[in-house]
C-alpha cells in the first residue's frame, strides 16, 4: 500500500473531486443532446383500424436511431410500427399489444428516416411517440462520464483510507 501515498493524500481528494465534476458536466451534455435530438409527439389519437401516422427525422450514418411508443389511453388495442430508411428499406418492424415498445438501430446511411405507426384495432387509442437519434458524441460522453464518476469516487475512497491510516498510526504512536 506504499504506492498509494506516493502522490500525496491531498492530490487524491483534488483529482477525485475534479473527476466527479467533469462526469457531471459530461452527463449534462448527454441529457441536453437527448433533449435536442428527440422529437416527442404526445397524445396522438387513433380512431379506427388502419390509421397511420409518420414522422421524418434526419439521421447521420453511424448514429443510433431510437423510437419509443407508449399507450396513454385505450383498451383492446394492437399497434404496428416500422422504420423506412433513406433508400426505402424497411427496418425494425414491431407489432405490440402491451403498454409500450421501444426499438433502436444504428443508421447504415445518412438521410431522412421515417417512422410509421399504425393502429390495427377499431377502438379509441392515444399514444405518446418519441423518435430521434443519439449522436456518437452523446454515447461517448455518457460512457466517459460514468467512467470518470467511478474513478472519482474511488480516488475519494483512497483519500479517506490514507487519512484514516495516518490517524490510526498517529494514535498508536502516542498511546
């Protein structure tokens, strides 16, 4: 354990605090990126079977496309959803009867991606639909922020461990 005290107890505290602060900033950037890269469509109402809504979103190649559909109001329902890529390929076809569904995929090409949501039942149905993309920098900042948070907490733990050992050593010396 001699190497732990090599850089000095106070530096562990300072570095740990800096890592935690940087991780909070990175998490904040991630939250803002999610907020700016997702379109939300609340209380979308379907009255009859076959009713379809669609939403377009420009996505760069390599970004993660995400969508989520949540039932707000309705009983005895069935919903279908799928994505159409920039060159009219169909992706991620989902049928669900539960309270929510979500899906994601990595965009194979840049362009306008379209989400289609269709009601398959003749009952009144209200949905919340979220559609957007997660830029690569958002994924990297989230992972980096989480890693720095763990390292920062670990460094604060080392600081307090060194402090306790020094206190115990001083206590034994004078007792």
